[in-house]
């Protein structure tokens, strides 16, 4: 699941425009000196990186676990380490060493957003929470015992 297309496009435009404004300001105030042009190139690269990452923000989930793609980094969390999905939205989980961890899902977080985007984000959070609840309620089959469980016999 990822953000609505309109939200993704708006974020891409925001990062590219911000990079353009910063580069324009640097060159306008400092002139086209080699150091300024180097800094401008770094700003352009950073804004392009953030634009691409913001377009790809989202969550993938399945039988193996969950992958949260954020603005700066992505994290894969194995299914058995996830403790719950919160309303923030975030994934609460435990590391292999038992340390409690928290990974925010910024793709579905927002303040002051359009009503349609807020509804879509709430829907995505609900889907994640439903996946988490289903995951907890279903017993996992034993891979060492391929036979089906037998029904108990009724004595008549």
C-alpha cells in the first residue's frame, strides 16, 4: 500500500521546488562560484533523492512480515517480531535480542491534509491493523507435521 497518487505527486513537487528555491537563492546571493555550484549540486541531488523516496513511501505486508518504506530508509520486520500496529501509525516490534522497537509509518501520517487523503490513510491503517489481528488469531500450522489435525471422536 502506498499513498494516494495526488499525495505522492504533491510531495515530489514540494521537494523539487524546495531544492530549486534553495539553489536559486544560493546562486542569486553568492554568485556562480565553484563552491556555491558544488553546494547547489548537492542540494539538487538531495532534493531529487527525497522526491523519489517520498514517491515510494508506503508499506508492504505478507506472510513473511512487513516492509515500511520511509522518507530516508526502509525497514523489513519479520512477522514473528511484530507486536502490534498502532494508530499513530507505527509498527511496534521486538528485535531478535528482545529490545522493544518502534517504526513509524510516515506514508499514512498527516496533519491538515485533504479529507479524501485522510480517509484513505485511515483505510490503509485499518487494513494493516486487520492484517495484524488476523495474524494473531490464526494458528500457524506445524511445518514438521504435514497431517491435518483430527477431529475429536464423539462417544455415543
